[in-house]
C-alpha cells in the first residue's frame, strides 16, 4: 500500500471512529456531513432530511447547489457524479454561475425520511471527483445510513424505557400494551382451573397460541394438546375425527381408530371455529361435556374421557343462539370462562414489537442479515387497520424480505405506501383514520361487486369471514348496495 492509499484509509477510519462515538441522531448528522467532506475532500456539502422535524445542514452556511443533480439522484435512486472535464452538458445554470468543478449527490435514508439527500461539490479546482470517488461515496452512505438507524434505535429505547419495561413474553405471546396485559392476566387465572374456556376474537388474533399457552400453564400441561379447526372438516368426517370409529363402521374404516378426545386423554382439546359445528354434532359434543364419555362411530361401548375443552370463535355466540344456529345448552357449558383476544389494531405499540420479532425470526430462517423497519414503515404499520391481525402482519413482513433493499424495510415493501399517504393528510386519531380507510376500500369493492361478499373479499385480498366481521363493526350492510344498485 503506497503512502497516498494509506493516508486515505487512515482518514476514512478516523472519520468513522468519530461517527461511532455519537449516539444521538441530532449530534450524528452534522458529524456525517463533516466526515463526508473530509473523506471525499469536498469544498462544500449539504445534508437535507425532510419530515416532521426537517433537518438542513450546509457547510459553508450558504452555498448554491445544482438542484437538477439532486432531482436526478432522488428520481433515479443512485449516486450522481458530474465533473466539468468529462460532462459536456451542464446540469443547471448554477454550475456555470458558481464555477463548479465537480458534484457528488445521492439519496440518504434515515428513520425519519426516505426522501433526504447528501450533496458534495468542489468549486474552481483542477481535480474532479472520479468514478472511484463515486464508489467510495456510495459505500460511505451505506454505512452512515446504518449508523443513523442505530442511533435512532438507541434514542427510541431511551425515550420509551418505561414502556419497554412493561414488554413481556408468555410462550409465543409478545406484548406490552395495557389491553394485552389485562388479557394475559385473565388467561393466567383461567389456566389453573380445568373448566372449559371459550376464546373470542377476530381471525388471525392468535387464539390457538393463547389456547396452547393456557394448556401449558394448567395442571395437565404434560398431557397432550390437540387442535381441530371445525370449519375445515367435512361434516361426514367430523364425528369420526372427534370420537373415533371401529373397523367396518363405514367404507374405508379398515381398522379401529381413536378420535382426538381419546388421543388427548388427560390433556386439552382445542376446537377452533366451534360455531361451524353442525347442530347434530353440537348435541354429541354437549353429551361429552355432560357425561364425560364418548362412543366411537359404529360402536355401542361408552369410553370414559377426561379432557379439557378450549373452544374459539370469531362469531358472537349469543347472537348465534338467538338465531337458532348454536345450541343454548352447549353455549352455557362452554361459556364458563370467556376470554376476548384483542384485535391487533387495538394493541397500540405491540404491532412494532411483533414486526421486529418476525424480522428477527425470518432473518434466521432465510439466512439474511438483520433487517430493520424505517420510521415511516413503523408509522404505516401503526396506522393500518390489519383486518387479518397478527397473521396478516406476519405475511407482510415475510413479503417485505423479498422486496426490501439495503436492509431497510419501507412502507412500499409492506404494501402500505398508499395508506401512509392517506394517513398523512388525516387530522383524526389513528382509530378513525383506520376506519376511514376500511370504509373507503370496502365501499369500492362492494360497488364493483354489486354487494357480492365473495367477490368483494377476493378484490380486497381478505377472507370472506374477515370482510363480514369488518362490515358488522362499521355498520355496513351489503343490502344497501344491492337495493340502491351501487
């Protein structure tokens, strides 16, 4: 390594050493500008970061720059290098007026904004920025962006320390919100008793995770936990799956087989979407709860069973009872200890903690370096209504791994860039903003489908049941669209 190269490396190392000493974003940004000027030997520089708290630093204080070069760099999302020796066309009149020799400019992303830029220039000099300077500038920017995110993370941790101290984990349940603290506290009380429990909550809220955790905290935690989605099993097979069958009881029954109630002996049976059970099957389930025994299909012997039932549904069972869709006696048997699992949109900052948890997990699974959420992505996540709840959040984070670049996840990577723009101009609370977006999207889909829920849910990219739940919450009736011809 020659003397000139060694001096360049020493300059670079010294610059980054000073940047690493800064932990506060407001102190880091001026140092980044100074380091850029030092490393690239620039005569003037500007760091511009728009946002809620815009930042504009210029060294020297007042300089004329090429706005055309800035626009080009931000539009094309790349480093723009211009020098008078190689480029015949000027980027703007300011180049001629200020006798500029060379320009380097590139987008600069921070947690506050994806629309910032870092601009360097040399004026009235014989030496211009070269292509290798452009490569150095690109790598310098990449490191500085990571430093800015790291500094923002540290500041956020300091500013939210009291909230962070409330963050807890129960099995796979991660939370810090007050509503989840109350829910988990109630679940802990339910867990110690062997009584039936029914979990209410929208699709994707994590009802099975709660059910499994209640089982693990209960007196029979070492016994089996078996789960069954009642809405996914054909009615003709349901009785056999629940209670088992004997050889020859029906076509295909080539041997005796235990049902999940026998398999879970001493443990827990989790019946998800229990409202989907047919009325005849509800009668048979009620008999198991009352008499503590089952009868296999094709058999007459009563087999004693000792299992705890945890059921779950997104349906209002009281309303289903009044409509004759669910047996009242079974409802009272299950309703001993109801527990409402809150929707993700009501869990405050939990959405960010869950997103970070998924990021960490997918980084390990996919063998990628650590990804981080931009501040704009965090705001978009907090503003979004999440009709699919935690399951939808997991899906969005997984997709973001495919589209994100540079280790930073932006709103567009989450499919939330349009929502961010809508929320930005809304003077309402986050809850009201979410409802406005929900109402507008559903209105458009129902208009286009003529009130057909199946078609509308396909257009919206959500499950039909989820669409029905949201419409009930917002008081939207599909009949309105059919009657009025909307």
